[in-house]
C-alpha cells in the first residue's frame, strides 16, 4: 500500500527529479507556458506555485524601492535566495520578482493551470500544457 507516500517517483532518482522540476519551473517562468506529460504537469504545479509565492511575498517591499527599511531589504534578499534554490537563471529570477510577482500580487493561490492537449505519437503519453494564469494576455 502507498499510505503516507507523497509525490510521484516518475522512474527517476530523487536528485534527478529535483533537477528536472527546477528546470521545468525555470522554463515556465521564462516562457509562461510549457508542454510536458500529464503526471509531470500535475506534480510541477505545486513546485511552481511555491516558487511564485516567494516572488509575491515581498512585492510591497520591492515597490518601496529605496524607502524600504533594512529589515524589509533583508526579507527581499532572503526571498530571492530561497527562490534561487529552484530558479536556475538570472533572467527567470528577475522576471519572477518583477513581472510575475507584481501580476499575482492580489491572487491568493492557483498561479498555474494545466490544460490537457494530446497524445504523443511516439509512446502514446498523455501531454498537457502548464501555464501561468492570466499572464501574456491569457485568461
């Protein structure tokens, strides 16, 4: 029985899984939408939402700019470092704390959506898009 066993294994070691999800979150933040298999997409949503939360949590301090107190600046630095554990490029990190964090500032969760698309021809795997909700002119 699988009681008290969370997460999908996906036939990978834990380090491979972690690296794969980190790369997928980075691509999602850069491009706004990625296509992957359904099980990966379902698992990715949690990782992406948790990472996006770091960008949202410090938006009031980022908006203050130079008027932020040293404690508020420390919180911004901490949030950037925590997000940098997952996000692997500077461009994606800048977009997370700039455009994406500001976009989702009033939203309480559900930053990503999964759209089932097709069956892959080679191995008949069910495919799905994972996209950021409401970004880039999408609903």
